C-alpha cells in the first residue's frame, strides 16, 4: 500500500478541513446515533486502547468504520470472531484459538496496523492515520475527491468512490459515515476536546456559556480566553470564525446566535 508522509502542509490541511467541517443536515441524526453508540461503549474502547496508548474514541471510530460497531466481529475487517479472519488481512489473529473475544481481536488489529505505542495523537495526525487506515488511493489517484472514509456525511464530500479494488466511480456516493464526521460531532458535544495545539485534553471541553463569562467585547485587545471561546464557537455547525483572539463583532455575533445575547461590552448589547 502506498504511503504518504505526514508533513506540515498536511497538518494544516487536516486542521483547516476539520475547522470548516459541517455535518450535512440530512445526515445529522445518523451521525448522532453512531456517536451515542460509541460513547455508550467507552469502557470497552478504553480497555483496549489504553494499554496501547491509543485514545478510546479512535478505537471507537475504527470499530464503526471497519466492523459497524459489532462486538461479534473482528476489528480488522468485520469477519466473525468464531474463526480467524478470511478477508484481508486474512488469518488474524495469528496466535490463540478461536472463537476470539472482541478485545483479543481488537488488540491484534491495532498492533498489526502499527497504531500502538505512538505518542502524538493530535487532531491532524489522528485524521492522517485514519485516512491511511483505509488507504491513500483518493489522495494519490483522485485528489479532487476528499476521502469519504474521513469526510462522508459532511460538506467536504458529495460523490466519487472506489466501488472495488482499483475501480473508481465518479458518480458513486458513499453511504458510510466518515470518521472525521464522528470526531467532529463528538467535539461539538464536548465528549472529547482538543487544545489550541490540536492535542486531546482530558475531560469535556468547556461550554460556550462557561467561556463567554471571561471574555469582553473588543476590536483590538487579544486574549487567550477569547481564542478559546472562538475555538469553542467553531465547533458549532454553521459558525466559522477566524481564531485570532480578538473578540470583535464576528465573535459577538456568534455568541448571540448561540446564547441569545452579545458579548459583554458590545455596544449593541
């Protein structure tokens, strides 16, 4: 499988796409249902991902993408746990005797893909690894189509799909929710949070209502608190702010749309 190296350019691209990501209205309920199912099984994902150094939500997203959230199938490819895998990758796990537990299979799948023992799980490199999990065929052969494995069900994807190995259709549409759409919705809900550097942070992200208490309207004064507020607002579908730390008219308008009132100090308040 062809490999694309992770670069600063890709880091910026993934961050830009994620910041501008909006879940399509007709897909919102489906994405929410997937997110709820992943959240409900957090303990199982933590139990597998924790010892390997993989964030629990990444395990959950892969579980949805590769096995439709079924705990009766291999994480590798969705084959039944009652035997070793038959589809690619075949013959997994190589050790042990079937039937396998889901945890045994998941541990093998994540190790086999080299996801264990990695220290950087910032948002851009997480998206890069998830795209690579499915392969970089879109990026290399059809760069006009952003990988539906990441972006399906969002404003970044409409059509174009590999319908078989090395067979691409310009009109086929993916019916599977993209991994980035799931992570985006989890961030919107505050289930997961990322710092200004894109690194995951423990606990739910502060709400807009909490953050707005520390920000006063200004057209010139920049602050860390305002930057945090702008990032939180950008997690809400339909809001697109420049994260510059200056809480001016655009930031105040976004606060009004979410909370019903302008920032403190806004002359329109």
